[in-house]
C-alpha cells in the first residue's frame, strides 16, 4: 500500500469519526429540545385551562 493510500484511508477514518461525533451531538441536542418542547406544551396547556376557567 502506498503512502498516499494510507493517508487517504486515515483521512476517511478521521472524517467518519468526526461525522459520528457530530451526529451524537445532534441527537443530544434534539433530545434536549424535545424535552423543552414537552415542558412548554404542559405549561401552555395549564395556562389555557386556567384562562378557560376564569
């Protein structure tokens, strides 16, 4: 295997690892956003219930 082939394989490997790390970060943030959206939904529903009762 040539030096260029080894460098190319190493670069592809690094890029794959970087992509994996980035996808994990996106998943973490999407989970956090989902939790915040669910909380906001609960707060809005409670508010609307109180407004309707007033």
